[in-house]
C-alpha cells in the first residue's frame, strides 16, 4: 500500500518550489517519484520539425522524489507524515501520525 496516491494534496519540502502545494497527477512507483500539478517546471528546448514547425522552449513538470513531498492533512491544513492502521471492520488504511483520519484525494 502506498503512502501517496494520485489526487492527494501535497506540499514540497525542499528545492526551488519549497512550501508550494499541488495535487499529485502521476506516481512513478519504480523510481519512487511523483509528478505534482503545476510545480517543479523545467524548460526543454526543441528544434523545429514537422509537428512543431517553430520549435522553441517547452515548459513541463519534472518528477520529484517522494521524500521531498509531504501529504497535507485536510482537517488541520498542515503537512503530516503517514502511518497505516489495521482495523477489523475497515481493514488497512492511512492515518496521520497525529492520529487524525486521512480522507481520500
């Protein structure tokens, strides 16, 4: 079970976008990286070709390592660490370290 899921609101902990928040758009499980919507933009220079006749510079989102983002607890609106709790009726689910229940997405 993953600590982060697509649609989770996260805050960037380190780097040039430190303190900014965004939603996870994609998980790269093999590399332990995530793509956060609108953050960690990089510029790619492209040459003209048949599809893009002008060429130029393209802005795109680069992946961040999962250790550089923290999940936002929607109740307290603060970054939190995540742990897992096994319940008889609910099964295994994510909980904030403070004990608050984490809501989906």
